[in-house]
């Protein structure tokens, strides 16, 4: 932990221990799970529902996940399970609110910066990102969700399938079709062929 990146296996084992303790009533163990996955949960919610509802969706999802811990399948990774609960809650809030504008921009703004680029690179990246996110916002909700999960949240196909509650093959085909539609939108707007 201390400055060293834990392997997936170590995180999975530590998660299993925390889940077992949380199931036994250890609130601090569940708080540790929440802290570990809160950032990706917030990004997931921002991807799916309006910013004003995203934080509430995450909070409600973590409450629902705590209540559902007895039904969590032992030995399974908790991250996709939690993200599926977050995604479902965010979808429910999006449907009830009926708002879609700005979804992709908020998701991208919630993503952490990885490096400190120079001023020219910042301007170019901002222009390209704006163009890409504007094009993404024109796509259907299911296209936005699958592309956002795969590329904005950097989830694997399996994690995306689990998070969105879809078969893995459906994620693969939706991703391919959504990328094709995104390329068409970018091409129609004079965008760079990506």
C-alpha cells in the first residue's frame, strides 16, 4: 500500500476480508470499501446521470450495496458489483429527471488528470476533447454508456458488462457499433478520423 501499487489479486483478497468484516457488522470495514471505490463510482454516476443527481445516486447506491451485502456472491470481485448498483441507481435518476445534456462533459471533467502537459498541449487537448465529447453527446444513451464505461472509466469488457448488466458479447458489439456511429459523427462535423 504505502506508495506501492497493489496487484489485482492483493486488492481482491483485501476486499474479501473487508466484505466478510462488513457482513459481520464492522462499519469501518464497509467505510474502507466505500473509500476505495468512491472515485470510480462517482465517475460512473456522472457518466450516466446529470451532475446534480450523480452524487445522490452514488450515496444511495452505497446504501443499497450495504443492505445487499448478504446477497453478494462470495469470491466475486466487488468493484463490478458496486458499479452495477451505481449504474442502476444513476439510470433510475436519469429516467426520473429526464435530463441528458452535458453528460459526457461532466464525466470527462470528473476523470483525474494523469500528467501536467504544456500550455499548447492543454489547448489542443481541450479542443479535441470538446469535439469528441460533443460528438459523444449526440449518440444514443446506450452508446454513451458503453463508450463511457470502456474509454472514460477505462473498464474492461468484463467490468463493463457487469456494470451495465449486459452480456459480454453485447458489450463488444455495442462498443463496435457505437464507435462506428461516433466516427460518422466526427467525420460529418469535419473531425479528425480517429
